[in-house]
């Protein structure tokens, strides 16, 4: 009788970056896959604000396996107070560190985390240190433009989204159910 070989589970670090659309959507696809196997997932959004996203409505259907935290104040280039945006991002990072260290989730998605070091809100060395010390079996997914060479080197999976064509270029505004 042949016994099935068992491989230890290795928690992966995935990065979805680039200026094309689909970074958050790709991370949500991984979340949906994990939830299908009843693996708990935590999503932490660093920039997005209180806009009504379709993802939030879907997330309610996956409770208690899915925890979804929108911790930003909105898009920083439309900010009314950059200092409050920075403070919210730092509070989100403190929350994310505790979530990672707490090891209650099979997957933690850090949506738009790459903007924090890019805009000098947080030193990337701290992010890299937390990622290197993450629980062994935990998957971490990071999204956002401007992923650094150091983050790319640390990650197990990196996908760059490149914009080739976008409906906005033809005057089509963002649509419910497609962009949000």
C-alpha cells in the first residue's frame, strides 16, 4: 500500500503590484478560495475609506470566517487632511501586526500596504521584519503600486498588473459591480 506523501504547509507571501487594475480583485480571489476550504481570512485595507464597496456586502455572507477591516480615510490624493490619513494608516499597521502575530487567520490580506513606505508613512524595514517573522503556515497577501525591490525579493509570488487599456480612457466612469 502506497502512503500519500504529506508536505508541510508553507505560508506564502504574495504581492500584487503595478499600475493596472486587478490587484485587490486578485487578492479577493485568493480569499474566496481560502474561504471555500473554511480557512479564516482577515482583510485589512489601508487606504480605502467608507465608500460602499460590493466586497463589503459579500464579506457579510462569509462571517465569521472572514473579517474585513476598512481602516483608511479614503484616497489620499483627495484628502482633506493628510496628517489624519497618515495616522489612520499607522493605526491600521499596528492592527495588522497584531493580527499577523495573533495567528488566528490562515490568510491575511494587506490591501494597499505598499503605499505606506512609498509615501514615507512607515519605514519599509519594519514591514519586512514583520513579514520575515510571520507565523510559518500563515499566508500574507500584499497589494498596491510601487512594490519595492526588497519586498519583491522577500515574496514567494509576485504579479505585476500592467494597464494596457482602461474604460476610463474612453470616458466610462467607474461602475458598481465592476470597479467597486
